[in-house]
C-alpha cells in the first residue's frame, strides 16, 4: 500500500502547474500504484479556504477511496472545520503569515485531528523549532511537518528537534529531498516517524515516489514510510 500524505489540486498564481486536475493525479497514481493521496485545494490555501475546502470534498466524492481531504484552516478567517469525512487539517503559516505557535490556531489543536503544516527552516512562520514547541504543548495531536523544513541544510536539525516528540512526523516532499536523506531521517527519528509525500500537483508524483522507492532502506522501513505509518496515524490499521 502506498499513501501520499501531501498533495494538492488546483492552480497557483506564481508557480507553473502543467497538470492541476484531479483526473491527472489519479492517472499518475494508477501508473505508480499509489492507493490514496491527501489533498488540499490550492484555492483554500490561498484566498478562499471555505470554497477551496468544498472543492476538495467534491473531488474526494468523485473519486471514492483515492483522495483524503486536508481541510485548510485560515487563522485570520477562523475557517469552519469538520470532524467527519476528512483526514485532518492543513496549515500554511507562511502563506497566511501566522506563526505555527500563534494562539489563533487553538481551534485546530482543540479539534484533535491530524495536522499537516508547511514547515520551512529559518522561516519566522514555520521553523521546525515551532513544531517542537507546539507538539510539546499538544501531545494528543498528530503533527506532520511538511517538507521536513524544506531545505537540505535544515533536514537534520528538524529531525533532531522532534526526535523525542512521538506525535511529530517528518514528511518527505520537496525538490531538495533525496533518497539518502530519507534514509537519514529514518535513522535520526525512526522509520515509524517518516511519511511519504509528493507535493503533487506542485511537484511530479513520479519523482517524489521515486525517492522513496530507491532510497537505501530496508524493505520493512520502506513499507512503513510509503504507507503503513500514515495508515496507522489515520486509524486505518
């Protein structure tokens, strides 16, 4: 089973996305063997979280079992959140310019669902140190660090900062990630704390999964990272 923790549908104003549709994602998933992908709609990450979340739910309904929804929460708009029919909550502190440890996110932590948040080393909004602080305050909330800090020079630091916080997971998407780094993250934090993510349709699903498929991992660790960890986190096994 292959589960992609980090995907999107839609377009973005300053980033070329040649194939922004759910249909294209499903075709790529079928070719690779990805069972399901967690998506947030880029309209929701951007100007309209309510409508973007509705569109994501509509897409999940059109392709049963293929997409889980990360409902986007805009802390400035206090986006309504639901418990049922979603994988969890998506946060993008950098787009919304609201630090991950800001009290405006309290409704998200109270909800208690898994949270996928953009993480970016040295960002004033989403540095991995903020993930460590939030996770320590809310140990009941599974917190996924998107991109593991985004930049290669920060991957190791990100893993070390959260190594003793079992509710934090490191997610692998990003153009700076490599198969060797995925293996290092597994060694630093434990393979049971690393999740495969591609950032499709922003980035190419084939490349994202290829890093995991060819990483120097044991078969057991690869199975954990490419799907079993996320299935356990979501309560599917």
